[in-house]
């Protein structure tokens, strides 16, 4: 079988108005996330797949995010198989934070990567 390489981008390549899908769990999301991101934990992903297709129905690229890139790689692969323009964010939230990209927390405290 011939597998295409997984499409991925560096955090710096994610546009400030890009569509980010965060597949981390609720506690990770609450600690810190990208403002405006769509949050669907990987554990709920198949059941909530319709939320993503609805949000991405304009055909824009989906930038998939987790903590370091493992879970998001699996979700990206699934999305690509469904014909959705999706890319994995290399290094996930740790790389995002390390690059100084903006994050927010649910409770108004300083955002951090859990």
C-alpha cells in the first residue's frame, strides 16, 4: 500500500485567522487554547464529526492541534481520508506556546499548556 505523507505545517505557518481544530481533552483546553479554535476532544471526535463538517463547510483548511502532535496526526489522517483539507500542526500546543503565539484560558488566568 502506498500512503501519502501526512500534511503538516509549522506553527508559524498557521494564519492568525486560520481555522484551528483542537482535539485535546477538556482539562487541557481549559488551561490554554487558541482563541476561536473549535474544541472537539479526540475521544468524542467520531460522535461530534458533524460539528467539524458544519464549521468547515466553506472549504477552508483545518489546522489540527493537540499537545505535541500525536492525536492531531491521527485526526488529520482521518479528515484527509474524508476529503477535508486538513493539516497537522507540528509540535502542537507546546510549539505554539514556544513560538509565542497567543493563547487564552477558560477561567481568565494566564494560559498554559497542560
